[in-house]
């Protein structure tokens, strides 16, 4: 996923600390690394590191950064290993100007583009798409001084998902790919322009949401001017990632005018309508299942109770149990509450099932605690195809739903029944049709032929 | 508060890693420091540090600890500053044996005891009660070889709250003070004996809860024997801290046979019964208000919605906003969701009000976001007196409720109305009468005259 | 060894940074840990840590310390393991006043004193003599308000070596034990009083040496007054450690009026006089052998050349070679220069031989590099008895010289001959007779019967 | 300066630890950063960091590196700031192969080459010459598969000083620039090939020196084959940096067959011959002046004594004195020994004078300590021109010797007289004529016109 945040202050206020707060509010979009690059119209300073935002940035690091045009990034590690080189922003200092670039989403044809560039003698330091974009941009800037034209040319080469922020000399550029896969919005306050992956980060710095960047739109901010351009390959119809609504975004965000928490409550209600199951209690797998469960409860009246308590302090630095203690691993994160579970018929609601291993552990643990029946309900349809736009799911073979019936899945995870949301129900819950649903129905909004051949691409679960 | 956890393995398994997991599950009881001491029947090794459990203990630290009798502690800083010397367990190596001691709760007369010991030439390294207890214990052990008798003698000198675990040579000793202020329970599995501040930590290591330690009970484990003794000054009637049920304990814990989450739901229901207010939505101040709000909703049918979204990553290392950015401080923790709040009458439920400053900020922020009315409801009665048993509240003068009417409080925090739970309602919700209610009614279960004279004792809010 | 440094500023200047510089200049006396305690007449702040002075103290630590009466300590680890608890200064906050204490040297009867105190119920946190002294002092302070009398009483209980600095309320106290084993000197500048283990640290802060503290002298500084007292058990004749001149002290120090570098050059000359060996080159084992070798050369005219080059960056954090690479270990520290060694008769001079293992490795390495003959000469007499006054040598059994002839020793370390300085020569070189020579002749200046029975006391080499 | 070290093991032993030891022995060539890159014939792993070798590499870092072809680098910061990006080795992973590159020396025309590459759309991450070389190499590798030809082509573009090690797939390549400015030698043991900036690092891993790499030579190691090639622009006559002999190299190294310590002793003797001054004592400014002084003494018979004692623990992390304490700064490093200095005529010998500020502080301090006369003698001729080959001197304007007579210099540094070695004397001392002497006589061995125009290039003193 990743998250990006940027600020342009025409009155040249130092905006570093606010970028920090913005990233802090986007922390849920990536916990592997964080970085900030900030310019004063000429030079660009930057710092990035591995870890959570407050781990990477202490007062010392922030004090070394100063400027009025800044972007930041939180990293969700997909490919590329977890080292500093793969953190963003990617900063380039060159004779024709300095720039810093951060993006979120995956470029489908980046391997091809990289190979082509290497054939022309270009060296890559990292394995990030940011660097590919940077190299393309540099090549275009050699041909034209016009950054707008250069970015348009670059975008014609890119196939995939990218919401992007660029500091270029005394400008800030924001781009959302032609299909608008990933969210990107804009806020304004006191003449300052803000960009953010999610609106919740604008709230946090108390900046009103101006509007979402449109699919295929490029915005250039310079001094007091904010200009909008269309990318040449802007699509007729967007394909915004449905999973942003279902899982990724924070519930207090609004994406393309639609409130995320409302979508999630709707999903719960529709789940209930599509197949109401008799039970004593409706319970989420926290935290992602909470809003679905509340919607479900509202629809059917079965009492809502959290039968699993999540440890608030589960973090990345935890020492994992050894093989013998492996059964403790789920418990350390989620504790089943015996007196709520014992002899109860429980509707348990989670956001999705990818490989099914975690779901199986959870269901089994609740069963062992004494549940009479467990009906597992999923706030999204079956995932049957991999995502090539920035979400690390399993390969097709590993996807539990790709070749199994509901009954088989229920059995394999130890549940008494399983229910997925229908695709129709999902669209109804979100209230828009211009969505990417590729992982649900295999219909990819862009050409992914170069990817599909690698039929067992090895990638981690989200 | 603090939390303690201990394991005795008669078959001499190395129990260090499990103590670590136990502390991890008790992290909510103290985030300032953590420590583990572990013995092999002879020597005691220990490590402690400032920070969260996984920050203090990495593989390196755990590998240096080895033994079959171990105790651990998570520290909630009250008095005494946040340095390592004040972390527990407190370890003593002396010619008549080695011991390690951890406790939770405050000794009311510790300053007196300390003064007395100093008058006899004793030196104190830390400002902890643990060290006072240790010095008393050493004095008693000089008079008698019998550790049980020694501990009894010590307990006669102690006035206050203490749940305590001691490693002494090849024994583990667990003590709960004569009034049972603080929880302490015991689990058993495969012959191993576990002690924990809360039952949720037994769940996490998959150990069945055997029973709670009784007020005024001392348990001595040695080899395969588990013996129970009565403290000489065991009280007729317990006075268990009501705030453990209301706020401190994790909802998946059971204290003295009573489920914490059930108490909290009951509180919500009783709040509703005591004064049902007309509103569009019932919302918690997360996380502590969640269960009250769910109980409330269940009782009255007004929809439950979380209008404040809590940042899951708020931690201790965060860089605080400067003076000008101070209004961001609450937002960074809690984000009000506009479309749920706009023009709504909202019932907002939190656990308690101490000084009222945070409540005021929250209510004001929600008001500014567009709420029509805010009715603030509190899951506990008015706090009118300081706690001397281990909870850092304000001094009497600072307590907003100590000298104000409901109307005055509502006004001062910007709410349209305020409602506290009644003391009667609280007792009903918990379902037991042998509670400490001192901070609510000024009736202290033990002699606190030495404390009350310091009428403006300066202490931080919880 | 350890080193101590202290400053008293009657005009209440903050002296922390100067204590830091002083410790820095005493770093050669201990690299295991460092600490500073500083008082403002009332409270005492302190910080200590494991490592070199600049590793333990960064700006952050120094800024937290503020006051005009301060002492510091560098730790040379003898017994007691290398943890923070065993670092000094040892600070006590008690009802009758605060004090901090640092000393250098070993108390011979500390185990007995400790046992006695424990029998009276005293608890020890560390294994340091400082804590024993502190506990004794506290007991005396209970009996009398007069700190001078209290210190006198304490000193009567102590048997052994101790140069000591104490911050006590608004006073600074400096004590040198009755036999004056360890050095301690005083400087004065602008009304400020300085104490230091060695005069070189006064030079570094540009303070003139006033005089050495006498054996059995106690100095009390308070306001503008500097008073001197005699300890009750002040000895007739001092027994200052001869090894301070030979090895421990920095060559730019002066001890009891005698220049260390001059002593070392004298030693070289006397070595040459006592047994001049024919050779092509005189070479030190750097760094300690350098001055002996220069004196030797001066006497006999054989050219001085450093055939072994010492790595300037050898520090404590180095990753040690594994077993197979063990032969690299000496090389990493000392590199033999082939073209100076090849076919040469070499006089190699070092300060002392304890177990002989390092000497053997060095001699063997130089032999392998092509030396024709190696004549190993030692700037001190044979070590035949352990030291109980603060120097970690081997036990008697491990001392290579305790039961072997010169020929046997030469053979065992692979040298063609060996020569030790005579005791007479040593006394002549130093130019004073009131020395401790116990490790050379077994005549201990104080009663060490309690130590000698532990005939195989296990201690590391210096 | 910087230092490089590399090992190729045809039998595929893991050579990482030995590279570490090699770098350790080269630490004097650079203390700002260290890095190691190691390949297994296919992939290349690497780690680098800011600080000393043992600070950058702990067991953890070394364990993550594994392979049989490895190079390492210690960094001496000239231009480019002290951040990780500017540390070496520079590693490139690309479709036509992986390589890692480390070098020592400065490319005179690197700014031009960089500009040219940027004009072709190349992006630079760091400001190092290594990256320029890497980009050039990649461009050549596109034209030809033959790495030897590619490297030859690259070398034709480079003007300046570079001793270089490259890991390329299953090969190791070592190159010394056409003029042989910087040293580079080769060792062999058990079929393994070693390369090192200085022979002392071979000693340390107990590997015999095979020979020096010749100026303009390229060596390619693959499997068991070691092939030598001539660079196309190999010069007729070398211009090896004379300062390597005078100051940079460790005295136990041999460069192009000439022993460094012998050169330094020779310098001392020739200094004495060129102008013998009457004095009581000859003393070095330690450490660099030691060998000159010993040579001087040998020639004239005036006694050698170290009147300045250098603190062995002066390191990079030291907290600097504030403005008021500034006079302490030199003392903290060097302590003048009063009884050796008082009323003495002293010959003080150092390696060089650049700006003269440090020399002035030292001379003044010794004067204040009581010296009657100070005759300052320098083991190298006057520095009158900047170095463009990797040594950070001052600009011409800042060089104290560039426009002053001996008398003026002596006066400005407070000395009674000053004497520089003559250029003739230097050549005699080294015993070879094919030296770079550019900083002494302004005759640059390569075209430096692009540099000389920047007439006030701002650079730090060495
Ligand atoms: N502050 C928040 N309040 C409620 N939900 C949140 C918050 N932050 C993130 N989320 C949601 O929580 C979910 C992730 O939490 P969770 O399901 O507990 O983690 P996991 O990915 O380990 O299953 C996402 O759906 C995200 O939208
Ligand atoms: N895993 C959990 N699930 C639900 N509640 C929890 C959990 N852990 C702790 N709590 C409860 O959360 C409350 C503390 O959270 P919160 O109110 O958000 O913090 P604060 O003390 O900052 O107000 C306590 O009442 C505690 O019992
Ligand atoms: N700055 C200095 N200059 C010269 N000698 C020193 C200095 N500092 C310490 N010494 C002396 O160096 C010796 C310790 O160094 P060395 O012999 O190299 O170490 P080791 O103890 O490892 O043998 C001691 O004799 C000490 O007096
Ligand atoms: N182990 C060593 N023994 C003797 N000289 C050394 C050693 N290592 C480095 N040197 C020499 O020491 C000199 C650097 O030390 P010094 O003069 O004290 O430092 P500075 O550069 O601060 O003046 C160089 O000439 C170097 O060749
Ligand atoms: S494939 Fe699925 S996860 Fe990926 S962008 Fe499309 S909807 Fe989102
Ligand atoms: S005074 Fe209040 S907080 Fe303290 S123990 Fe009693 S009930 Fe608990
Ligand atoms: S025994 Fe030896 S080392 Fe110890 S104090 Fe006496 S002379 Fe010094
Ligand atoms: S200019 Fe001077 S320092 Fe630079 S390479 Fe030439 S001789 Fe060496
Ligand atoms: Mg989840
Ligand atoms: Mg709360
Ligand atoms: Mg030595
Ligand atoms: Mg020097």
C-alpha cells in the first residue's frame, strides 16, 4: 500500500513537522519504513529509515530538515526487502535540477522499463518503482525543459497504479494514475496546499479536505498557483481499488467522496441480508472486522460482543515464539474470552481470507475455547486472482478461494459455515461501479500479461 | 498500577520466555519499564530497563537469563522518576540467601518505614516500596530462618496495597495484602505454577486459571508443594479496588471470579437506566469507553457509532507538538469523524474524569466538528479523594469533581450535560460489595492519616 | 586500578564538564565504566555507564548534571563483573543527608565487613567496596553528626588501599589510606579545589598541582576552607604501590614528587647496568616498554627501534578471531616489522610478566619473523605473590615467576634469555624506599591473612 | 586517503572476517566510514556505515555477509559530507551482472564526467567518484562483454589517482592508475589472492606480500588464474604520492619496495644534516613526528625525549570544549611534561604544516610550559599548492607556506626557528625519483587546469 503526504507553503513556512504528523496519521498504510524530503526551492534535504514514523524521526532528524516544499512516505514492504535503499522518497540531485519522488502503488511494467533503461547503461541503486520513474523523468527532462510535458511523457510509459508526489525545484507535483487505483486527495488552509493518501491525515493537521485528485489528473503547485492537467492516457472510467474501502483505509477517511466507515457498516448489513445465520452473538475479528460486525448487528439484532481481545501493544519488534511455542503466536495477538464463547453459536466476521492459515488458527482457537458453532463471514468476496497493483497477496495457487467451494473452505478452516460478500453486494455497499475488482474476478483494468506468465510469483500475504 | 507475573517449574524447565509472554499480555498495566528475575534455586539473574516489554527485552537479553523460578514486572510510573533504579524486580544477594521481589500497589506507610530503617543505618538505592519490603524482610530473616514467619512479620508492618511475588532460593512466594486491593491469580499446567496480576496473561500462555489468591493469603511453592498460609492481619472484609473493574484491567480478565467485560457492559446499562438521555448516537471515547457504550446502546437502542477514531500507533516516543501546534495534540490521538458528528446529538461515554483537561479538549473538538449536543457520561462515580494505594490521581484540589456540581462540571468541559454513574450503580454493576471506594467516598480501608495531612500532594493524572 | 577526579567550586560554578575532561585524562586507569556525581550543596545528581568516558557521556548526559561539587570515576574491572551496579560513584540519598563516594584501591577485609553488615540486616546492591564504605559511613553518621569523626571511625575499620573522594552535602572530602597505597593529589586555581588520582589530569584542565595528599591524610573542603586531618591509624611509613611508577600511571604524571617518566627511563638504564646484553637493536613492546627501552639505549648505545607496531585503534568492541584464527589475535594488536627483525639480535623490553601467555605469543611471533636472538627484559622484578590492593593479577599458582628459574621462564616463553630488574634496582630507579613491594617479595604492608588462605583465588590478568 | 582491501578465494572459503581484519589494519587511512561487499560468484551482499570499522561491523553485520570474493573500504572524508550514501563499496545490481567497486584517490575530472553522464540522463545517488566510475563502466559493458576491454576504456576517460578493487560476477579486478599515485599491493597464501592499500594489512592476516601492483596495471583474478594487463594510458614514469611515505602510511608498511619507517628515519637524519641546531632535547609531536625525531637523534646525538604525551583515547566522539574552554582543546590531545621542558632548548619535529593553526597552538603551549627555545622542524618540504589527488589540504590562500618566508612562519607560530626538509632531501630519503611532488612544487603529473581555476576551493585540513 504505502502512504504519501505533501505540503507546499507559498509563504515559505517550514512544513517539516506537519509532514511528520501527516505521516503519523497514515502509519496504518505502512509500518516498514518512513522518509521525508523537503526543499527550499533549490536544495532538497531528506532522511529515511526502517521502522515506524516516530522510530525513524526523532527531534534530531527533524531539526536537520528545513524547507517549505516537502513530501513524506510510509513504506509497506512488498517486494524489495526491508532495507533503507528501498525506502522513499527517492531523491535525485542533478545538474538540471533536484527532485524528490514518492509514490504508492505498483507499476506493472516496471521490470520491462528497468531492463530497457539498463540496456541504455542506467544503473539502479534500489529495487523500487520510484527509481524507475525517476530515471524515466530524467530522460524526459533532457528532451524538454517543461516538467509538465515531461511528466505526461513519463505517464504514457507507465502501466499500473501510482499516486505520486514530486518536489521539483520550487514546485510540487501531484499525480494520480489514469485509472485512479489508489486514493489521493488535496487540502487547503491559509494558502498552503496539502496532499494526502487519505483524508484522515488532513483532519489530523486540521486542514479541510478540498477535493480528491481525479484519476488521470496532474496538479502542479508553484508559488500561489495551483494548476490541473489531464494525463494523456487518462481513462474513461476509473478503477479504484475496492480494497481501500474494505480494508486498507482508515475508517475516518473519505475516498472519492465516499465515507469508508459507512461502506464498512453497509457491508455488514448486506452480509446479513445476503445470508442471515442464526446465532447467539456477532463478533468481529478485531480490528478490521469491527465495523462489519456493527453493521451486521444493526441489521439482524443479534447482540454484538467482542469475543476476541486484541493486544494493543503488538508491534514489529516482538520476539517470536519458537517452534514448540508456535501455538502461542495467535494468542499473543488475540485472546478469546471464555465466558462469552462457551457453548455459544458465534458469527465471526473478518475482512478477507487470503491463504486461510491465520483464519484457521483463529477459528480453531475459538472452537477450543468452547464455542458451539462458528459461522465465519467475510466482508469481501472471494479473492481468486493476485493483485499486481501494489497489494501483496499470495500467488493464484496459494489463494484458498481460487479453487475451492465454500464448504471446502469452511472445512479447511474448521468453521461450521462460511459466507463471503457477493461482488454485487460489495458494489452496492460502496455505492460506485468504477472499481478495480481484479483480484475478485480476474478482470484486470490494465494489461498484465507480462505478470500472469510468472504463474507462481512468490509474494507474502498482506 | 504495575503488573506482575511469575512461574515456578518443579521440573526445572527454563521459564524465561513464558514470563516474557506473560508480561507482554500485562503491558497495559505499565509501559514505563519492565524487568525479569530468574533463579535456578541458587543464583538469581535479572535484567530490567526503561520502556515497553519488547523494547527492554530482545533475544540477547532473554538468552542471558536462565532458570526455573522466575518473576517479572511491568512498571507504571507513579512517584520516583523514570529511571532504571526504580524498576523491578528488586534483587538482593546476601549471605543468607538470594531473593528477588516484585509487587504492585502502594505501601501507605512506606515513608515512615523507610525513615525508621534509615535511622538504623540502612541505605536505600531506589525510591521503591520493593526495597523497603526487601529491607524489612532481611531484618526478619535475621531473626528467623523460617521465610513464612518472616513474611508474616513483614506483613504486619505494611499498611497498604501489595500483590507481591518473591523468588527466594528454591521457593516462589506469592502474597496478596490483607485487604486484597490489587488482583492476583494463580494458574497451573503440567505441574507448573503460574501467578499473574490478571487472568488474561494466563490465557496468553494457554494456562488454565486455577483460582484467585485470597486477600491476606500467602502461597509458598517449593518443589511439587503448594502451601497456603493466612497473613496474621488478614482482614474480615476485602476492599478490592473498584477501578480495576472500571478501567485498569483488560476486559478479557476475570477478577475474583467476576468478568471485567461484563462489569463494563453492566455499567453502560445502569448508566442508561439511571438517566436515559435522548440522542442520535451513542459513542465511546475509545478505547476505554467502548464497552460502557455498547452496554448503554443495548439498554436504550440508540445506535452505537465510534465518532472518534483512535490512532493505533500512538506510543511513548512521539514528538510532541510545540506550543503553537498544541491544538493538534488531541487530534493526533483521536480524530473526530465529521459525517457522523455533524448536527447530531451525541452521547459520549468515557471511564472517568480526573482534572477535566483532556475531557474538555475532546468535547470541544467534537463540538467544533459540528455536533449539535454532547452529553458526556462517565462509567464511574465522581472522584473526590486521592488514591493512596497505587493510582496516580491528582491532589484533592485538582480533582474537578471534588467541589463542583454536575452543572458546573458540564460547563467547564463544554458539554451540554454530564452524568456520572452512582456509587450504588457501580456496586450493582460489579456485583460485590467488598470494594475499595475510597477515591469516591473518602472512606479509606486502612489508616491514611499520614498521607492526608500532605493536603496538596503533587501527583500526575493516570 | 580505577581513577578518581573531583572539583569543589566555592563560587558555585558548574564544574561538570571539567570533571569530564579530568576523567578523560585518567582513562588509562580504567576503561570498563565511568560515572560522575555532582551536588549543589543539597541534592546529588549522577550518571554512570559501561564503556569509555566519551561513550558513557554525551552532551545529553552532561546537560542533565549540574552543580559545583562533583566527583567522577573511571572503572577498571577487577572482581564484580562488568555491570552498571558496580560502577561508581556510589550515591546515597537518606534522611540525614546525601552523599556520593568514589574510591580506587581494594579493601582487604571488605568481605568480612560486608558479612558483618549483612548479619545486622543490611542489604547490598552491588559488590563494590564503595558500598561497604558507604554503609559503614552511614552507621557512623547515626552515632555522630561530625562527618570528620565519622570518617575517622570508618577508616579504623578499613584494612587496605583506598584513595577516596566524597561529596557530602556542601562538602568535599578526600582521603588517602594510612599507607598511601594509591596516589591522590590536589590542585588549586581561582579558588577552586581539584583532586585527582594523577597530576596529568590537572595539567589537562590547566590547573597547577598544589601537592600530593599524604598517606593517612583526610582533607575536608567547605566553602573557602580547606582543612587537613590525620586519620587515627596513619602509618609511620607509607607503602605506595611501586607499580604505579612502573606501569599504571601516565608518564606525564608526578607521584609524591617523583616524575613517572624519569623513573621509567631510570629503570631502563639500571636494567642495562645490571646486565648488558650484546644486541643489534633495543625495542620496546609498545606502549609500556617504550620509556624503559629509551633509557636502556641511552645507557648502552645500541640503536633504539620499534620492531613491533601497535594498532592505534585496538579497542574494546573488537570482534575476536575464532579458534582457528586465534594466531591472528596478537598480530591484530602488534605487527612485527620484518626488515627490522630479520637476522637481528633483539633486546625486547616489556613492563612485566604475569602468566607469561602474552609474552610467549609476542616472542614467538618475532622469532617467526626472522629474529636471530631475542633477549627479553622486564622493567620490574619478578612477580611472585598476588596483589590484594586493587590490581588484578593471577593467583600464586598461575604466576609464571613464582616457582621458576630465569632459564625456565626464558624457555617457556621462547626467548634466548630473560632478565628482570632487581628489587634493589627498582628502589634506586624510583628513588624512594617507602613502597609496597608485596607482589615482589610477599611482604604485605597490612594484614592479609584472610586473603592468603584462599590459595587459588581466581582473578584475571591485568 | 581511504584504504581498500580485497580477497579472492578460489576454493570458495568465506573471506568476510578476513576482510574485516584487513580493514582494521587500514583504519589509520580513514575513520569516517567503513564498508564491505562480498560476492559468491552471483549475488553481492554489502553493508556499510559511518564510524570506525568495529563500530560499523558487529557480529550481526558480519554474519549477514557471506561469500568468497570480497572487498572492503575505510573512508576518509574529503568532499561529500559524512553520510552513508557516500560510503563505499558502491554496489550495482543490473541485468548484465552485479558488481561492487571501491577505490582510493580522487578523479580530477569527475565533475566533468558526471556532468556529461547527467546530460545523457544518468542519475547520481551519491557524490562519490566510485559512482562515476561505475556509471562509466556500465556504459562500456553495454558495448562489450569483455570486462578487461571495458575497464581499459574506462581508464582512458579517468584523469587522476585511483587504486581500485572491483568484484564483478565471479571475478576480482584490481587496478592502479597509470601514474600509480596511491599504493596497492598483492599477497598470496594457500591459493587465495589478497589486495591491500598497504602491506601492513597483509601482515596482520599473516599473508606474505607478493608484490606491489604496478602503475597502470590491471589484475584480473578468476578461479585459479591471475592475469595482468597494461592500461592503455600507462605512464612512462610513475608519480607516487610522496606523502604516503612521509605521513599517511603506517610505518610497518612497504610501498613499491621501500620501507616506510626507514624513509621516516632517513628524513630525520637528513633534516639534521641539512641544518643541525643546538638544543638540549629532540622531541616529536607524537605520533607522526616520532620516527623523524629518532632519526634526527641518531644523527646528532642530542637526547630524544617525548615532551608531549598524547592521550591514547582521543577519538571521534569526544565532546568539544566550549568557546571559553577552547584553550583546553590541544591539551586534551597533547600534554606537555613540565620537568622535561622547563628552561630547555627543544627541537620539536612534526610531519607537516598546512594552515599553521595547530602548530601555533602546540608551540605556544610548550613555550608557556617554560621552554627556553623551540626549534620547529618539519619532516617534509613546504606545502605550497593544493592536492587534487585525494588529500584534503587547504586552498592555496590558506597554505601558510605558500607566500611566507621561514622567518615569517616561525614568528607566526611562535617558534624560535623553523626548518623544512628540502625537496632534494625528501627524494634522497625516499630513494626514488618517480614521485608526485605537486603540492610541494606545483608541478601536477596530470592536467589539473579544470581545478586550478576554482582558486579558492574550500577544503578541510587533513
Ligand atoms: N484507528 C483505527 N480505528 C479503527 N480501525 C482502524 C484504525 N486504524 C486502522 N483501522 C483498520 O484496522 C484494520 C487493520 O487492523 P487489524 O485487522 O487489526 O490488523 P490485521 O491487518 O493484523 O488484521 C484495517 O481495516 C484498518 O482500516
Ligand atoms: N485489548 C484491549 N481491548 C479493549 N480494551 C482494552 C484492551 N487493552 C486495554 N483495554 C482497555 O482500554 C482502556 C485504556 O485505553 P484508552 O482509554 O484508549 O487509553 P487512555 O488511558 O489513554 O484513555 C482501559 O480501560 C483498558 O481496560
Ligand atoms: N599517552 C601515553 N603515552 C605513553 N604511554 C602511555 C600513555 N598512556 C598510557 N601510557 C602507558 O602505556 C602503558 C599501557 O600501554 P600498553 O603497554 O600498550 O598496553 P597493555 O596494557 O595492553 O600492554 C602503561 O605503562 C601506561 O603508563
Ligand atoms: N601504529 C602506529 N605506530 C606508529 N605510527 C603510526 C601508527 N599508526 C599510524 N601511525 C602514524 O601516525 C601518524 C598519525 O598520527 P598523529 O600524528 O598522532 O595524528 P595526527 O594526524 O592527529 O597528527 C601518521 O604518520 C601515521 O603514519
Ligand atoms: S486487484 Fe484487488 S487489491 Fe489490487 S487494486 Fe484491484 S481491487 Fe485492489
Ligand atoms: S482509592 Fe480508588 S483507585 Fe485507589 S484503590 Fe481505592 S478504589 Fe482503587
Ligand atoms: S602488591 Fe604490588 S601491585 Fe599491589 S599495591 Fe603492592 S606493589 Fe602495587
Ligand atoms: S599533490 Fe602532494 S599529497 Fe597530493 S598526491 Fe601529489 S604528493 Fe601526494
Ligand atoms: Mg484483521
Ligand atoms: Mg481513555
Ligand atoms: Mg604493555
Ligand atoms: Mg601529527
